[in-house]
């Protein structure tokens, strides 16, 4: 893509560290927030992850006016409407999202309704249909993968049409993202692996797709290096909060990167597979990443070769001849996925999910072909190309 200029934008305040939660009352106070509402899910409450947030708020004399904890793994238009109704009933004035990608997207979409008014969320679907700032939104991620805490995007399912609806606006960006390792320390190994590969895919596509720019590249490569360096340490030592913080920061860096330079075919296929087979987004990213890189290799060899430095380290990069670096990058990702399968049982193929059939390939390919992410892929794809990738990933 020939570009006369590029833009980079990230107004989200990042608060990261082992006592980041304790900063929330001050951040709320400087925005005049008096009646915050928490949006979360029941799993967060059951596992006690809401407790340190509530303790930090109570220590700062902040009263939580309402808690909405009915967010499912695949949030929907109906769920957003319910959360908005609770917000209005309790006359809240801000939202605290405590959770993973589904919770954060629900909070963003809820903020549209409670700020703009009305109940028709779909009228704001697509890009840049919001015209004014929304109510204060603070995000406390409990996974390290989506990067949603630093993006202008929310994705909500329309179950009636069996599709995912995207919303994009600079006004959807949170006021602050709070990265505290206490919030991810209880993640099971498979979720840790799945969300890390989600962040890895965000960073790799941000770096290798058509809208990449020098500033997003800096965030993307830093994220890739952090994930490659620390992912297996976190799985081996899940209570190591310093390593947890490294992965959390990598996820946010990847989110900042792809929010500015977009993503590509891995996401187009992943969105489609998630809509058809109801699989978690991070799992879909892990499934398709190396196969799409192989597909793009004929037109994007130089960029993929550069990634070797960040996925494998300086020694491997220096020892690998230039002509072999692109394939070595892909082979390294294959090896990483094999190791994650061994230690966390994270599926590598569509067959290993046991939830996908080849009869669904036509539907998945058609949905992927119409997904907006495909626009930024460095190599144009036809319906037959997409089916070929699905068969390769089978």
C-alpha cells in the first residue's frame, strides 16, 4: 500500500505495575466520577478477582453503584442492552470493565448506548459514527491477549444474523488501562497460552500487513519479543507476577500497534470461524497464524524475515542466511504452537478443536471474504484461496 502519510493515535493512559489497582480512586476523582458501575462476568467473581478491585476502590472511598456480571464469553446485542439498562437504573456516571475481551467489548458498547441514548446499538456499527466523547471508561484486563484496553474497536455478536458486528471510533478508547499482575495470576495455562497467541497475532499482523508504520512497528516488535521471551516462563511459573506483568504489557503494546495499523487475513478467518463455530478468538488466532504467513510469504518475504529477530532472538537471526529467515520465522511459530500444545493443550489445527467440520468451510470462507480485516492483508485472497488455507489448517 502506497501511503502519502500515516497516523498514530493512542490517548489511553497506561497504569502498570504491582500496585496499579490502588491508583484507580485518584483517576476517577480527577474526572469527577461519583457513581461508577462495574461490568464483569460471573467467572471473575467466582475466582475472587473482583475482590482486589473492590478493596482498592473502598480504600479510596469510592462506592460502586452497580455491578453487571452477566457477560458471556461471546457477548451479544442483548447483553449490551441489559447492561445499559442497569447503568441507567442506578444513574451511574462511569464504567469499570473488569475482565477479558468480551467484557471489555461489552463495556465499550454499553458506553455507546448510555452516552448516546436510545437502544439501537446497530446504528453505530462500522467506523466513526460516534460524534462526541463518551462517559469515562476504565479497563482492568484479567487476560493478556485482546489488547482491547488500548483500541478503538469493539466487536459484539448479532446472534440473529450469526455474525459479529464491529464498532470503531476514537471515542471508544478507554480513559485508562490498569495493568496489574494480580488480575491475571489465576489464569489457567490454556487461557494464558491462548491469549498470549492472540496478542502475538495482533503484533505480527500489525507489523506485516499493509497499514504498518514506523511507530506501530516499534510497539509490535516489542510485544512480539516480550511474548516470545516470557510465555513459557509464565506457564511454568504461573504465580510469577513479574512475568505476568511482562505479558500484560505485551498485550497492551500489541493492542496499540494494531489499533493504528490494523490486522489482516488471520483475523478475517478468525472472526469468521468464531462466528460459525463459536470458538474463542485467541484460539482462532493460534489456529491460522502460520498458515496465513505461509500464504503471504510470496509477496511479503522481507517483512516476515524481519520478524525472526523478535520471535527467535538475535543469535538465531544472525545465524540464519537471509534467504532462509522468512521460513525460519514460520517454523519458529510452528514450534511454539507445538510446545504450547504439549504444555497447555492449545489446539493447533481445526481438527484438534473437535468443534469444526469441513462442511462449515464454505460458510467460514464466505464470511472471511467479507470481513473488513482482509483489506489490509498484503496478498489478495479469493474464495478458493481461503478454502485452501482452511484445508491446510484442517
